[in-house]
């Protein structure tokens, strides 16, 4: 095999893996958008076959030989080719440690779990979900043992979502944030509450749908490559490459802001994915590099941009056009105050910027304890409710609005939640740096996201997975990670808003 | 390999093939329902990989060895196992005659063609579509040459859609029908036209959507296994097995009957598919056996049942509930007359029962001549328009409403159209036989499709592809095929309707 032949085969391999990823992602997406209920078992059977084939392709002797050959001639590869080989070998070494039948059974379990979770959430019945959730936790612990027997299982998974992160670093990170957020929240709760009547009322789905498309256009999503659907829980997904991206939202007729910020949040994910250099399409370097960086982009769009006073000034006349009756008598400033009203609440995805990290804390604590064998899955609802009372001071009325609210666990994503908080903290540093060269508020006031997107594309998006997340963060922020920047941002914003 | 092992492997092979079919069908479906426009190339790249893998799986030495082993011990197999081996070997022998690179390139071409056709239709620009359509015709002729060099290429493809059919038999079939239909149509045209104002007006999409779901329930589709979407051109598709079936429709706000009969037509296809015995799921015997039998079911639901006076009597009060203002002052009899109004028209899928076969004739004549090299693809629009004038007496104003109206050619389905006419003719014989034991009109008047479905399930649906279409037809109809039964049905119906 010549080096040139090997390089060609490297591209071909990634083309094939992308095809399987396209198929399996689309089957998942179909399951949560259009599929009839009773088709879940049929989907699971297909996913079992395809994930088995993908496993064979990704870990087969031909692939290993190719990658080891290229790894041996690393010096002759481009930076991107080196990273492709590194990431593929890392995956293979990991996958080869998991017996194929267990890997395939896990994929099947996840496919069924998604359906079971939907039913359990609808019925607010944790017991329905418990058996599969137990299997998911057990399997994640077992797989961590196969892949990194020297590591703590939860550390292993945390590191999978954000390279370099551990229980030790996160314990410190969350403690530091809590130390600043809890006293601030107490002051906010003592002050007169902000009025949010401007976002409440009746907002028909078809009008909200117009708003969604308008927002997608404003933030800069390319309609040729990004589609919109509705699902129970909003998410972003790509099919085979960043050239086929989908976001989803969920409409509530009594409050348009839920879907509005879902579209902006998922839109941030999609801007990041679709901002990859086109030459990365259908390679392992395509799209976002880690969950933390991904959430730094989505929460950047949602909060730092979307919930800013400047953007609310742009947004209000847009809303007046789409909801003329509902907006009558209101102002942009009222909108700004309404979408930043802080108060302890039940649902993470609807939480304000200030209390959001406390929601993440609950999940982090629970995952940590179940993964360590200190907490049984059957005791999750009780502990969930206890921690919501302790951290946020509220009573959880049912599991639908409690432990069953998120789709992550049913998807096997244990260790994912901390990235939401990390992402928020990363974003605060990006914003501070960006403001040195971009008139962010001026752009937002005009609804002109292009200069903001250009900054992010140049420093973050276009690289895809070329750099390690920590390196990428430092390159973009031009400094070390420091969660206090985020705490300062929150303090300044809420002190002004609540007149503290 | 023992016989038992081989039988297990036979099931496993079909499970795998079903998984690839699930993935590729879903990618197609996504392309015409939810996908953003610019994702077509990405989809084509994925389909190229998956169809290549499927080709290797279906024609690889291990598969051939297995099937030849089983074929050698035919006597020890069940009737269904024998048929599985026969169908798989037939496919393999055929696929092995097509070079893999050409097969894969063709799949890619079809995926791109679908997108090009959509654009061309929208712009009413045949020239945009011409290059890919030329490639499709060329490839179909070439593939026919590989698979059956002794056969005429069009005969080969006709036989693929309906075993046993040829240009010779179809020339006779269409001539016999034309001989009866053309004079009948002339008499109809000379009589006073039926009023169709009851189906015209303004019918909002969301109300029509309610009607669609009501119809799906009435005809007996299981909502756990059959979903509904909207597309440019209505169709039915299954994903991996009959347990995950989808139908699509297209809403026109000025006339609800288009979508109504699309749902009933596609619903007939879906009843047939989902009526397969469950043990056939994820095998090659699952679902409908041929296009002719398939269309006999869809057109049976659409016309023989859906456009009957008895069903209109059931339907009218349903419509009164959904469209109270629009139905005010109208009657069930008016509905019956409106949905059976016969007149030469431009669009096949909107054509009445009487003129429908003439639309099919145009396509049959054109395909026959292009496949024989007697007509160039670039001359299709002109010839299309000339034949519409000759057969139906009308002028085609543009290609959107002419040669670009159907999706079949862009999907590579050349030789499919005749099955629509054959299906209609089959259905007339099924109806006559069914009426001997089922009170069809009584059932329709009550909106009770169960006894009708039970008759069809028992004689046709449950068998899936176990029997050859001609055998299945004879088993169900208990007689030989005779298109005059259909001609008699039309004559009786339209003579009464138009008072001839």
C-alpha cells in the first residue's frame, strides 16, 4: 500500500462510516418526528443490523491495518489527516474493547429506551422507565470498565463528552459557581419580580412557525442545508455531514418564548455544525468537537445574544408584526425583562440563565452517585425531588416535570449534562473577547448576525474537530478557562435587571 | 452446514437486507418530506455507499452458497421458504449481471434525479430534467440487456412490474379497453355535465388533515403502524417491514377531493402491505407481490369502494361535520355525482375512473417508443402533448401539467404505468366475486370496511409474495383475467350517472 493509496482509503472509510451514521441518525430522527408508535421494534431491529455492520467496518482488520500504517507515517500526513487517524484509532481501540454482541445489544436497548421514555414521560410513570434506565446505567458502567479499567466510570464518561474534565475538576467548577449564584439568586428573590406578561397569552402554532423561520433566517442558518421539525424535546442532528442538518422545536401556545429560545439554541448548534469547512464533510472531523464547545455555541446564541437587551430591541418589532394583537401595548424593554425573569422552576430547558446551572448541578450529583453505586436507579425520583428542594427551593409535583423531563438518559448520555454549564462559562469568555473587535450590541440591534458569525466561524466553527476542545478554547478565547468571567457576567446582568 | 443452520441463515440474510431497505427507503422518504433542498448530494453519497454494501451482501459468495445449498434441498423446505429462495436467487442472478459500479451509479443517479425532477416540475422546465431522464432511459435499456439479453428491453421491464405481461399482451389489453371506453366517453361528453360544486370552494389544510385521519380510521389502517405525511406526489412506502408503513397526500385548498382520494388510494396500498402475515415481516415475502396487484388494491379502495354511491352516503355526514359551511345545502347524491364527473383532463392522478386509462395509454405508448429507440427523450414533451390531444382531445399548456407531472420516471420506474390500468381491471373482477358473499354496499353505507378487508386479507393480503401474481389473481377471483368485466362496470356506472 502506497501512502497515496492509504490516504484515499482513509477518505473512503470515513465516507462509509458517514453513510451508516446518516442512516442510523435518520432512523432515530424519524422515530421522534414522523414514525407511528408501533414501529419502534421494527426500528430497533434495523438499528441492530446497521450498528453491527458499522462495528465490523470500523473495527475490522482491514481498517486497523490501514490506520496503523498511516499512524506509522504520521510525519507525512497533514495536521487534519493526523487528527483523523488519531480519532478513528481512538474509537477503534475503544470499540474493540466492547464485545460486539454487547455493543449491538446496547444500540438496540437505546432505540427501545427512547420509545419507553416517551411513554413513561407522557404517563408520568417512572416505574415504566426504570428497568431500561437500570440497564443503561449498568451498561455504561460496564463499558467504561472495558474501555478504561484504570479510570473511575463516571470520569471516563465525563471525559468522553469533554476531553480533560473529571469529577475533581467539576466538583470545583460547580462549587465555585454555586458560591456566586446562590447568594445572587437570594437577592433576586428578595427583590420585586419582573413582569413577564408580554410573553404569555395565546400564540397559535402556525404563527409561531413563522417566527421560527424568521429567527432561523436572522441568525444565519442556510435554508438549503438546515431543516426544522417539531419534537417532544428540541435537539439538533446532522445526517452524514454538516450539509444536511436539522433542528427541532416544541410549540406551547400559551408562551411563544419557549419555542423561540429553543430555535435560537438549536440554531446555535446548527450554526456551529454547518460552519465546518466544506472539505471536512463526511469525515470524522466534520461538525462540533465536544459537547462543551457545542453547548458554548448554542447557549451563546440563546443567552448571551438572544436574551440581550440589544437583540430584544431588534426582536420586538418582528414580534409586533407576527403577533400584532398580543404585543399591543407592550415594549421592547418589557420583552427584555420578561425573557430574563429569574425564578426557581421545574424544567431545565425553560430555566432562566441564573438558575440554569443549579438544574445541571442536580443531574451531575445524581449521575455521579448512581455511577459510583451509591444511589439505586429506583431511588432517583426521590433524590431528584429532594435536591430540587435543596438547591432550588421547590417541590416537584410529578416525575413528568421531574426525573423524566430530559431525553439524555434514555439516549445513553450519562455525563453530558455538565457540558451545558461548562458551555455557558466558555461563552462568557468568548463574548468578552469578541467585544474587543465586534460591535456586538450594534449588530444585535440591527438583527445583523453576520459579523458575530464570522468571528465564531473563523475561530471555532471552521475547524470542526481538528483541535482538542481545550486547545480550541484557548485559541478562540486567547486565555485560560476561568468560570468567574461567567459569574461576573451574571452578577452584572441581574444586578442591573433587578436593581439590586 | 446443516439444513437447520441454513434456514436460520436464510432468515438472518433477509433481516439484514430489510435493514438496508429500511435505511435507503427512509432516506428517500426524508428527501421528499422533511429534508432541506441542498442536502440532495449528501443523500446521494450515502445511498451510493449503502446500495453498494447491500449489493455485496445480496450477491456475495456466502449468500450464493447458502441459497444454492437451500435450492438443492428444495423438497425439504416449506412453500414459503421455497419462494424466499426462488426470489432471492432470481434477484441475485439478475444483480450479478449488472456490474456493481453501474448499479451503484444508477442508485446515485436516481437520488439526484428526484431532486432535479422536483426543481424542473416547479419551474415547468423539461430541459432541466432531460439530461438525467436520458441517462435513466439509457441505463434501463442497458440493464435490461444485461439481465435478459434475449428479451426486448421494454418487455423485460414490464415483466419486472407484472410477471407475465408483455408489449404484445398490453397492446391487446389497451386496444380492447380503448374500444369500449372511447365511444362511452363520447356519449358522456355529449350528455349534460355533472355538477361538481360540492367539492369546490375553500377547504383549509388543517380541516382536510382531520378528514385524512378520519378516512384512515374508517378504512381500517392501524395508527400504531401507519403514518401520514404530505408530499408533492402522494405515495406509500414501508420501512424494513409492513410494521412501519407510511402514506402521503397533497392538499389543495380549493378542492378537498384530491387529497381525500389520495388518502383512500394510498390507504389501499397500505392495507395490502400491512395485511401481510406478521411472520412474513423482514423477509422478501413481506408486502405486496406486484405493482398490478398493488394497484388493484389501491384503486379498489379509491374507485370501486371510495367513489361508490353507497360510500358517498356514509361520507357526506362526515364531511358535513368537518366542513359544515361548505357542505350546507348540498346532498350525498351531489357528492356522488361530483366525484364521478368524467371529463378529459391534464393530470393523471386527478383523472376520473373513465378517462384514467387513456392517461395510462399515453405513458405506455411513449415509454414503448423511447425504449425501442424510436423516440428521443428530447421529443417527449411534444409527443406527450400530441397524444393528449389525440386520445383526450385537450391541449397541454405547460410541461408542469404535462410530461413532468409524474414522479415515476425520475425514480427509474419505466414500465410501471400499465399496472395502474391492469389493477383497475383486476379489481372489477374482485368486486364481482366479493359481492357474492359480502354485502359490499351495506358495509360502505355504514362505513364498516371490516368485512371487505377480511375478504381481501384472506384471499390476497396475508399471502404477501408467497404466490405469483397471476396465480394469486386466479385464487382470489376464481376465474381467468378478463378486462371486459371492467369495461362492463364502467359502462353500467356511467350510463346510469349520465342518463345515457
